[in-house]
């Protein structure tokens, strides 16, 4: 088994067609990048990294070196030298359709982006096929968002678009060795929850099982990425106390996220300053080294939290309250490992279709080991729920989150466990508007009182897989009713919703709540179909 896994990793590395990865905004603009982001020239840090230069970068940087000083108006300098990202296409919310489903079907064209052209100086990673973006500030394709968007595209009969997007992700894997968070250079250091195998499964359900063969190489590279090491010798793969292998979220960089530079910088500085007040060292150099390492660790944890898609949540906080205690790389997430189990069994299916029974058996054995490890390390008997595992404390966490329904979603829970999960879900997570993300209210967007479309889909289908049909339908109906209520009042489908107080908007996060919205649209149409069955 170990030899096979090593061979798979080497296959991906040796056959990676990627040229040198493109330069990111921080590398291109150096001190100008830092100055713009720390000065918050734009309210949203993502704006500058999505800008394109109006002239040669070398000329801009030369002029910045000359002009830099107390008298420089940084905002005017940026405006004179950069084109801001284009505003999303307008949609007439006043002339809104009475039915949200019709609105969504009409909105697909608004969220559609044609195949990209290579724009010099842009952070966009060009894709060869058309795709759907989430909406608002999210101007590019996003990895895990897209699976849930595809659910709605399927219901809308947009099979060609589903295939385009799957092909785009295969292109990204073959070009860069993995699917980045989104198709931007500054996202290349990390991925997002690995839903690629579920995307291909969805497409195969429409077009037939021959689809699987087309994506065999991307499957191998995706698996190698999530089981391999990063440039610092660590990485996603983690050897557990009993020798089994599970995975964690782990960004390849330890610098502040470029699109949220000021936010990460401030958190890291806060942690370092607090540490500096607690420790006494005679050597300033030694103290600086410790503080620099501390800031790097904080930034890697923040970045890894972004890779999880749950940015941010008390799931990743040591004290379950404050972002300054973030410890993402210490956590074995139950949802991530369930998705990798699905990747393993789907890859085994492809081997079976190719009549390679030897390789199929090896993948099925790896999947069985992962399943056993998830059930061993992530089942919390005290809470009667699946929770994340902490590799630092060597204990299963007690925080109840919607991620605990993933073992039901991929069908690895026992019947008894599923019954217990259903009861715990009903007791703690079920709210008037659907499933709440966690039971902690911290002000972070992936905590209470917020609910998110992908988590509703996972919960509904997971419970339905174990014949908990009444609860599954109840969640779906509550979520759809909340979506309809907000749509009737605003004409918008939102990124996230307040599922506890239906009279209030969802909050939290590093930016205002966005509308559009890709995965909400997709899950809405898919759940509509579900409740009609």
C-alpha cells in the first residue's frame, strides 16, 4: 500500500505539466503591494489584487520609488496606474420575478463568464471554458462552491455548463497540480474542500459512466495533492497514532493572505505582541526569531482556515471563541476526510471500469482504512456526534458543527451512529431557517446564527441516506422557506442566511454579505426537486 501511494505521489509530481507558477501580486508589486493593503486604500483587500496595471509594471514601480514619501496620495497613485476590476453585470432587482426558481434560471446568464483571455498583469488564471461565478466580489470560479452551483445547473438543464466547469477544474489540476481555492494566482498556495470526485459523479449521472475515464489523471493528481507534503516538509497528509493516514487543511504559505492582507497582518501582530509581553529574553535577535515564527504560524493557520472554506469558524479556534487562538493545522477535519474517502472509492470505480482489478482493490483498501480511521478518531461518543480530531491534544473535539453530518453524506456511519447524529442534529443544530453552522456565536460568519446552502444539502442528503426522511425534509422545507422569504423582501438570493432569527440578516466575516449567489441558487433548485419526490 505504501509503495502504491508513493508511486501515486511521484506520478503526479513527475507528470505535472505545470510550468513555473505565475507571479502573485505581492511578488510583482513588492512594497507597493504592502503599502496599499496596510493603508486599506480599498475597503475590500481583494480589490487591489484583482486590479490590472495600465502600463508596464517596471515603470509603475520606478515611479513609485520616486514618488513615495509623506506627500504621496496613495489612492490617487493607484487610480492613475491601475484599472479596477470590472463591476459585475447589473441585474434588475426591481423587475424581479415572483418565483425564486425562475429568477435563478434567468440569473445563470448573469453569473456566466466566457472562456478567459490572458490579460497581462492580471492575477486571473485563464480558464479554457465558460463558467459560473458565485457573484458579488467573487469574480472568479471557486472550487467547492461550484459543486453546489452545478446541482442547480443540472436542474436547469445546463449540462454543457456543468461539463465546462468540470473540464476547467481538470485543466487546473493538470496545469498546477491541484485545484486552487479559485482561479487567481494568489490562491495557488491552497485548495478548497475536494469536491472534484462528486462533480464528476454528478456529470456521470447525466451523461453516463464513460465520463469517468476522461478524468482519471486529474483524479490521481488530486489524491496525491491531498496526501502529499508541501515545500516545508509538512503538508496535508497526517500519520495518526495508530499508523493510519488522514488529512488536514494546510496552506503552502505562511504569509498574510494577499486578498485579506491587513486582516491577517493584524491578527498575527496581535498574537505576537501578546506573546512578547509574556516572555523575557536577553537577546533581541532571539526574541525577534520567536515572534516571526509565531506570526508565520498564525498566518499559515489563517490560510489553512481559508482552504477549509469555513473562513472563519470556532471550529479552528483553541478556545472556540477568538481568532487569535486559531489552530487549523492541528485539526483533522471530519468533512475533509469524508470527501477524500469519496475520492478514493470513485477512483477505485474508475480502475474497475478499466478492468484494473489489482489497482481497484488497493484503492478500496485505502478507502476502508480511511473509513475506519474516521470512525475511530472522529466519533465522539459523549456528544453522540462526529467531531474533528485534534492531533496536538490527541483528543476528539466536543464542538458540534454541521460538518458532523458528512459521514452520513458519504455513507460511512453505522446505522446506530446515524440515528444518534439525527437526534443530536435535531437537538442542537436545527433552527427555524434550517441547520445552523455551529452552536457557538462568535461573530465569525461560519458560526451561529448563520446557515449556508452547502451544509443544508449535506445534512438533508446525509440524513436521507439513513432513512431519517422526516428530519431531512423538515430541514429542506425550513431552508427553502427562508430563501423565499428573503427573496420576496429583497429580490436577492444571498450567500448566507441567519437561520435563528429570520427577521435579521446574516452577518460576520471580512466583507458584507454577497448576493447572486451561485451555491445558494444551486441548492435551492436541487432541494425544490428533493421535496417534490
